[in-house]
C-alpha cells in the first residue's frame, strides 16, 4: 500500500507537526518491541502495540496504522495468529517506511542550513 498522506503537510500546521514528531520519535522503539513480540509469539503484546499505533498514528493522519491495527485486533480476538503475524509484519514495514521518509526529510532540512 505504501505511505500515503505522509502528511496532511504537518509543517503547515505547527501543532500537528509537534505531535507528529513526538509520535515518530517513539515509533522506532515501538516497532522494535512489536517485532520482538511477534517473533516470540507474544500475541497480547503485539495486539497492545498495534492498538497504541492504531489510535495515535491514526489520529495524526497515518491511516495505515488504523486499518492494520484493527485487523490485528480482529485476528487476536479470533485466534488467527497466522494472519496476525502477517499483519504485524505489514505494520512494522509501514512504520519503517515512515521512519525512512522522516530521516530523509531531516537530512534535506539540514542541508538547507549548511
């Protein structure tokens, strides 16, 4: 699906930019925890992390966190751990893509000051 809407242009909305930056700053650790939990079949932790990303990521415009997070919660409730693992991989990949884009934006903004 790819990263769409990396932003409702948060740089045009200072409050959104601050919230978005705070979210993205903690995203790497959450993704690491997600991957670790999934690899160890700790489905409850996967569900909890997905729930957090679903709410906070979705609230600031990263809708893939919402749609994938909902699926993960549904898979957990129906004990469909194969699908849960597949979707946790998708959630992880989406988050990594966001972090990569953020990193590139930061590099580009730093070049402007050099």
